């Protein structure tokens, strides 16, 4: 939902699942224009929301905190980096 919300209508959201280095990997790459570097380490914090102009839709800032909680409860990791026309979230879980 984040990726769709932050990508222009003529942009692309790409979701890929594969196995890499003995881990299941799921990536979500979007066309959001990039997340400000200062915000990147904070997007998984409870109640963190980016600047209002960059965060349409009135969310609660909980989605990624919940995602991180679920992934880590399964001994996995979740991260994000800017890539191409947007950002790329990566989830890794033990097979
Ligand atoms: N794909 C993305 N592109 C750009 N910014 C993002 C993206 N995903 C998250 N963010 C930034 O991280 C913030 C936190 O995301 P998160 O999903 O936790 O909360 P939310 O989407 O604001 O609200 P909720 O998920 O609770 O409805 C967002 O408000 C936004 O600023
Ligand atoms: Mg969200």
C-alpha cells in the first residue's frame, strides 16, 4: 500500500520473491522519488510519518513498525534503501 500510495499513476511497483543465500527474499521497489536520507532509518519507528506533503492518505505511521515486528518475530530482517526512481524494501526470512 505504501508503494502504491507514493508512486505516481504512470509509475511502476515491482514485487519480486526469490531465494538468495539460503533465505527467502521479497522485495518491493517503487517510484516514490526516493525517501529523504534522514528519514530512511526512521520509517520503521512506531508513529513515524514523513513530511505531510510526502505522506498523503492520513496513515497512522504503524504499517512498517508492524511489518518489522512480524518479520523479526520470524527471525527475519527488513530494510529499505533508495534505488532507481524510488525506494526498495527488502524482507529476508530463513527458509
Ligand atoms: N514506499 C514509500 N515511499 C515513500 N515513503 C514511504 C514509503 N513507505 C513508507 N514511507 C514513509 O514512511 C512513513 C511510515 O510508513 P508506515 O507504513 O509505517 O506508515 P503510514 O503509511 O504513514 O501509515 P499506516 O501504514 O499506519 O497507514 C510514511 O508516512 C512515509 O513518510
Ligand atoms: Mg503504511
